[in-house]
C-alpha cells in the first residue's frame, strides 16, 4: 500500500466518522430537551477543542495531499482552503487569548461558505452540476484524485469538516 493509498484510507475513515457525527449533531439540533443532555454539555464546554482538532487534521490532510503526494489543487480546492486555513488561525488565537466566543461568528461564516463551495465541487465531480468556474486553470475541479469507499472524495472530506465545525458551533451556547 502506497502512502497515498494509506492517507486516502485514513482520511476516508475519518470522513465516515465525521458524517456519523454530523448526523448526531443534527439530531441534537432538532431534538427537544438536548440542552440538559450530558453530551450536549460536554460539546458546549469543549466545542472549540473538538473543532480545532477537526480543522487541524483537515489542514494537515490538504497539505499532505498537495505538498507530499503532489495533487495539484484546483480553483475550488483553493477557495475551500481560503475558508479552511483562517479557521485554524482563528482557533489558535481564540485559545491564546481565551476568547473562543468572540471567534464563533467568524468560524460559522467561514465554515458555512466553505461548505457551499465543497457541495458544489462534490456535485461537479459526479456530473450533477455543470462546470462554470474551473475553466481558468489547468487542473479540472471535476478531477477525482481520491475515491474512498466509492464516494469519499476530497470535497466530501472538506464538506464534512465544514459541516462539523458549523454544527458544533451552532449548538454551542452563545
């Protein structure tokens, strides 16, 4: 197994776990009386820690795929990075300054907008939507560098991260 295959396997597994967590967070968001739940209380207290871990692994993965394995990012991948990388910086600043609540709106906006781009690219890769963005670069945004378990692509990995960040922070007490 090559390093690329190993990395794809690991990040595909993490994406599947992330998708399950997204479903769980959606249940918490829509269920009644979740505010008194112990899991919700833990999430509320440690949301920024969990979000930091997810974003850190995402940034690490994107750098490994592009700088170690050599996958050249397309335009939409760069746009998703524009939303992802500042989240890591904001999370680090929020830990250093102990101001996690102040960073919340910025993280929500970055994850929401990044998620929209990731959804578009995922649908583009499977031919569901036409390409209107990616003709300016030599790298096609529809190219499948990774296909784990028959459906996990890099944009789905990115979308899962954006969704986890958005939902974890949305569930956090204001």
